[in-house]
């Protein structure tokens, strides 16, 4: 079989390893002409890497490549040959016990919590997907028929998903990646693939307070269970309740912010469909302090607390991060443009004890305009390097303040990605000590 692998990032590399065996002839197709490729692979590199794909028997799409790019370089019919890392995993996985988690933000936290609960209940579980381990890599873990698999699935993986998981979880969905999607409808349709092929035996868990989440989950033919209200898990008088049972107090949750209470309730609701082991739930929630770059406490320097929320790349994630702290805050906002608007973020900055906003990157002037329209003028245009940004924020802070990196924007331009931005922030903070 002749196979084209489109894009040679982590998922492209795992696809190459998976299909690289006798009987297959593999061609790596990538826009980067200087990319490192295996010596035994055929290559098609450069600007025309998507041309003439009809010569291949199968085409493996990497998540960053939009199907429309493939069509425009070929024809509509070409998609019949296209698969992906995730699609092949869904077909090859020995277990049908697959949980897929999507949403705009909170996917990694919720997926990790679900996996932690399953493990605490004494069941074997495998965690991967967009969270770091490509789905095909999970097949190396000797997945058994009775095992559980938890996949974090972004819109990039979902847009052409052909098989829905047994349990689908949809968190809050707000506009994002409008620079990749042609419009919000396409973004919603991509998320909907998580549920659209579910049967009556499957389960759709969704966030009750978000209309987009409900619309997406309604594509399921299975049991639909909302969370943050009954019959799913919800918060009542400082307790998390499920099936009329008080499972634990909200004070036992280590994760910061109301949005993380939502994530905890989503994880509990999904886990409840598998097991009603309250001890496993309590242990997992009490011991899970979050993922890197998600409201991660870096250090306290001279009485000022520094938090890294670099993973948050939308205005909505910056809003929930700001709302997570009552203390006076210096907030670092801005970055590269993803087609978002900043009106709600500006209102939050004005109304939630933000002493000063340090604006950076290409969106700084646009955020400043929204702040001006809200009557908030306590902002400055920040410098362009992270050590200077941190130094500027530190000079503005007093003992008891919070310095929060939650930019509400993507990182490109000043940084390689959100991880690079977060790592540079942490390094700059630790040098203050």
C-alpha cells in the first residue's frame, strides 16, 4: 500500500512508526523542506507537499492540517482516502471502553482527573490524545479488552472523526481557533463528531450552563447527562453532589477557580457512569493539584504570588483565571491574534480587583481599546521579552498581590508556543528569588 503522511510532527512520527512495515511504501509530506525524516522514507517537501495526493492508496492527516487544505490542492473526492492517528486508533483499539473529552478549555484537567479516578478504583486506564501521547502510541501499552482509555480530543483531531467513543464529554465551548476554522459553525461541527456516531448504548456528558455544549451533545443517540446540575454532579452549599449524595466539600478541591469546579463535576459525572466508588473520587480530587501552565503556582517572592496560566489562550480562559483570585492582581495580557474579541475580558479586568494590566504582543492595542471602552485605564504597554515583562509586573506589585500570566491570547510572535511562554515566565520568576 502506498501511504502519504501529511505533516511530520509527533502524530506524523507515530503514524510513520505504526505503518512502516513490509508491504507499505510511505511518503512523508511536509511544508518544511529542512525537516528531519527517516532515511528509508520517501519525501515530498515544500510548498506543494499537498499536490497530487490521488496517487496514494491512503493519506494520513496530521491534526494541524485542515481537510480543506487537502481538498483545495486536490478535489473533494480525495477525502475518501484520508484517515488520521485518532481514526486509526478508534478502529484498532482492543477495548471499546473509550472516553473522549472535548471542549474549548479544561480538556486536559478533566481527562487527567477521569483517568486518576479510574485508576484509583482499581481499573487499568490509558491516557493520551491531545494531552501529549499520540493515540497510536497508546497501542504499545498492551491495551486489554477490559481496560479503559481516556482521550483528550481537540477540534483538530475531531473534525474528521469517523467513530464516536462510548462516553463523550463536552465541556464549555466558546469561540476559539477562528484562525483555523472558517467560522463558529465549523468549529461546533468539529466538536459534534465526538457524539454524532454514538449509538443508543453510549453516553454523552455535557456542561449544562453552556448552550454550545448542549447543542453539540444533542447529536448523540445515547443517554445524555448534564453536569453542574442534576442528574450529573453539581455544587450545592459548598458540597459536590451526585445522585443526591454529598461526595465531598468544595474545600477539598485543590484546583483553583470556579471553572475547575466545573471540570471536577464533569470528571465525576463521567466516572459515575463506570463506577460509583466515592473513595476513588475523593482521593483523586483531594490529591490532584492540576497540570503544568494551568493556574500553576510558581513562587512567592517578597510576599507576591506568581501564577502561570500560559495554557489559557482565549479571553474566556483569562476571565476565569482572573476571577479565581480575590486578591489585588497584576495581569499580563496579550499575544498573537486568533480572531477573538475582548469586551468581556475588559469588563472582568475592570470589575475584579486588577491593579494593573501589562499588555504585550500583537493584540496589545486591541485589548487596550476594549479596556478604554470600559473606562479602565490602569494598563501599560509592556516590553517584548519575558524577563522584562516579569520585571515590569514585579515593580507594579506590592506584598499580598498576585502576578498572573493569563494572556487570553495565543503565544506566537514573542514565543514558540504556550509551553515556551510558560517556561520563560517561570524561569524569570525564579531568578527574582
